C-alpha cells in the first residue's frame, strides 16, 4: 500500500488529475453501459407482460443473464461491409452516434455533490451534443449505399431538426423559471418538496419536452427512422455485429439521458418529494435513480401502447402543435414573472 | 507551453487543415463533413479562449442545425463534377486576380497598428466563479440592446420573407384537417339500410361425407 502511495505522489500533478478524471469517467460509463444492458431486458420483460407473455426467461435466473448473452453474441459476429459502401464513413458512423450520447453525461449532476464537470452553460452543452448525435444516423444512411438506409437517414434528419426546436423552446421556459443555464442550479431551484418541482408550473413544457425527447431518440411511436415494416431497419440495416451494437448502445444511452434530463429539469432531480423524515432517509442518489427508472418506464409503456405515427403527422405535431404551445407558455412565464404571481414560476 | 496553449494550437491546426480539405476534396459530401469538423474545431478554439457560451452556441446552431440541412441537400444532389470543372482553366486568371487583390488588401489592413499584437494583450484568466453567460447577457441587453434588437427584427423579417416566398399552395394536393377527422360522427360516414330479408335463400349444404 505504501509503495502505491509513494508511486502516486511521485507522478506529476497533471498525470494525477488525468488519472482521477479517467477513473471518474469509468465510474459513470460502466453503470451506464450496465444500465443500457438491463434496459433492454426491462424493455423485453415489460412489453412481454403487457402482451401477456413471459419474455426472456431462459438464460440465468428469470432470464437475468439474457443481455449479457446478447452482447456476447453481437461481439462475436462478423462486421460485414457492403461492397459499394464508403467504408471509412461506414465505420466512423456508429462512433459518431455513440460519442455524443456518452459525452453528454459529463455535465449531468447525479446529486448536488456528484457531478463530473459543473460548467455554467451545461444545459446548452447537453442540447448541443444531442443535436450532434444525428450525424451518426445521417452518415450511416449515406455510407451504407442502400435505399432503405438513405430514406431512414432523411427521415431521422428531418425529425431531429423539427423536434429539437420544440425541445429547445421547452428548455428556454425551464431556464427562465430557474434563472440559470447550469443543470445543478436548475435542480436546486426546485428545492423544497414536490409542489416546487417545475413540472407543475411548466406542465405544457414538461409534456412537450418529454414527447420531443421520445421523438429525438427515435423511439416508438416516433420510430419512422427504423420502421421495420416500411424500410426494414432503416439506417442500421447494413450493420452487423459490434457496429450494430454501438448504434443500439447509443440509442439506449440517449434514452437514459433524456430520462435523466427530464428528472433534473422538471422532477426535482435528486430531491425527495416531501422534505420530511421518512422520505429524506433515502439517499439523494437513490431518489435520482428511482425517478429516472420511473421516466424510463414511460418509454416502454409508450412502445407497448401506441402504433407508429404516420410521417406527416409527426411533422404536424412537431411544427404546428408543440412549437406554438412552447412559445405561448414562454410568453406566459415572461409576463407572469413581472406580476405578483411570479412566485408560481420560480 | 502549458496545456491550454497546446490545445489551442492543436485545434487551430485541425481547423486550418479541415478548412483546406473543404475546398480541395472532390466528393462534396466529404467536403461538407470536413466543414462540420472545421466548425467543431473552431468551437474548441473558442473554448480555450474562455468563450464557452459562444462555442456551445456555435456547435448547437451551425453543427447541430445548419450543417445537417446542408448535408441533407448535398447528399441528395447528384452533382456532376465534370461539368463543374469545365471552365476551370478559363476562369483561372480571373480567380487568381481576385485572390491576389484580397491577399493584398488583407495584408494592408492587418499590417496597420490597429491590428498589431500589442493592441491585443492576453486577457487575464478569470476566476472559476466567472460566468461567461451572465457577462454576455448583461452586455447584450444593456450596452448593445439596440443593435441586438435590430438584428432580431431583421431575422424575423427574413423568416417571414423566406416562408412567404416558398409557401405556395399548389392545386391538386390533398390536405387533411385533423380537427374535422376527430369531430366526425358515425352518422356522417355510416348509413344503416333496412332491407327486407329475402324470402328464400338457397343454401347448398355440404355434408361431411361429400367433403371427403
């Protein structure tokens, strides 16, 4: 032990900080990847129960090792390169979709102490990275040199752009209410019990944000980018093995990210719903994870309940319903903040 | 050379290299992708200059929205490179002349005292509680409020102009009115017709044996 400590002290300061940062990144990434794996298991189980089926139950106790088996299967499969594809872009596309999905976690405050980088414009940072994620899909669609993949890239590009506007406006409402662009400050602005959480005064924005989040992650009922019955599997139709697994990982990591952001922005982050004794005994990080799991359940519930939207209806909902709703509510917040009723929105 | 300076030079090099790649590559999609890389490294350069808000907005607006649409168009266009290169030698002298004039102009402008290095001393690094967003906001809404609002107005006019220029109602397109679809009642679509049951219906019964 002493020799390790002396070795540590011998390292230069910058190397020490790099090692500590890397360890912290691993400490976020490993639970996230495990979360993604068990999200797929939860998805299959929840949908199975809604369909009155059993779901995966063969590998391990009650099928609990199923995600591990799936991952191993994907890793040992060959990555097939289509003959006329642009191989360089074909290979880089899954990484481009995975990178932003993971990088956004750098600014997520898990509790008021647990945050990797507490930057001032963290809300904008998350928004910027989630908009960069679309490149993975577009490049994959183009590089595959396949009709289905290309149609899917077009669809998801248009969908991302239109729902990002609604999402951005919903976030403008949140930052007006909280008076900060810092995710930690936004969560702290909701301190003091469930009646202070932003989902009550900003209810329309909460709905718009969450539904836009479902659309941004290309999840059902907005999964026209994948649309198995129309364009086979969309942008990842030519991908196999690990490259496919990376797309899968990115999609689920984005889902968990949207759930975490919804919790931080609208559902009080790591705060207990009532600041009294039986609720405050549960540690803040547990409250955060419970809320994230609750929001994630809605993703699965949507998938089992709604049929896929038709494409023009998706566009209509984004441009003609969500964007006007958010703009109206921003004006409401701005005006109300100047009246004696302003306390509702802060 | 400390780490921040190293990062600045690294991203600066990537920026210049990708900008060169944008104009020299033949494949337009690759050019567009290198333009995205150029924007991204420009944002990184701004971050090393402590302009984190502007850097993130650059990524959000240019990389996240403008270039997506750009890439969209470039991918769908079937660009004939041979036709584009047709007049290359013919326009080369003019292009060379324009480039020369611009280089001379830039040298003349940047070699004046206004742009000398002494005019721009390195700003003092700010404390960790310094808020870039707050400083920028208070400047925009106090000192520069008039230009800022004017820019907003011009942008609004541009949006309205772009929409009204492209928004033509073509004849023969089918439209749906979802409100009407929701409000529809069964009586609008369905008519129950009462008919007398026909007196005799001939039925051929297939017995089990016959079917075999």
